[in-house]
C-alpha cells in the first residue's frame, strides 16, 4: 500500500515560486489567461497578494497546490475562491485527501462569507467536475467574456 504525507499550511514566501517552478497544470495556465488576461505567474502572485487567506498543499514535502479566497469587499459578503495546482494535485492516490482538504476550506470560508463566487474556463473539465463535487453551481445560461474575449463561466455557492 502506498502512503503519502500531506501537509497544509498557510502560504509562505517562496511557495508561489516553488509551485511555478514545478509547473502548473496546462488547464490552469490556460484558465489564467482566459479569466485574468495575464500569464499564470503574475496571475498567481496578484491573486495571492489580494487574498484574505491562502494556503499551500504539500505531498511528501513537495508543493502540489495553492488555494485561497479573496474578499470582494467588506460590505458584499462575497469572496472569490481560487486554486492553482501542479498535475500531482490530480494524483489518484491522493484524490480523497485533496477532496477532504478542499471541502474543509470551502466550509470554513462559508462561515466567514455569505457567498463564494468566481469564474472558470468552461473547457477546464476536471476543475468544473471538482467544483460541482464541492457543491458549486454554474451559470451556464449566461457565459461572460474574459478580458481577452474568451468565454468564461461564473460559479458560486
């Protein structure tokens, strides 16, 4: 039986660079362009800088993902959840653990914010399936255009 040591901790200086050096999932790279209109590296750094809370996930001491939430404003009660990951995040052997971690974060964020809402690439099928499993809804009837003209889809919970 394979065993893995999974650690989750608050995002620390250097984590974003370590994740970027390992490489993001190609679907995350495409989504950064479509949703933010900027390359993945700057998108991750800006998102991280604007986050109310951010964490890093490590498997056997190696970073596999970063996630967090950015408040849309004190009075709105809404925040934007985000996650960027290396392909190892989707490893079958750690899938149950990653799902539990994600659910805990979502549930915690919902104790602070009334609504979680963000935009995703409708072609990022694994991400959309994961978001659906986490209980998010999608606004399929009203796609919007990203800054570079790509269709993007709003999701919320």
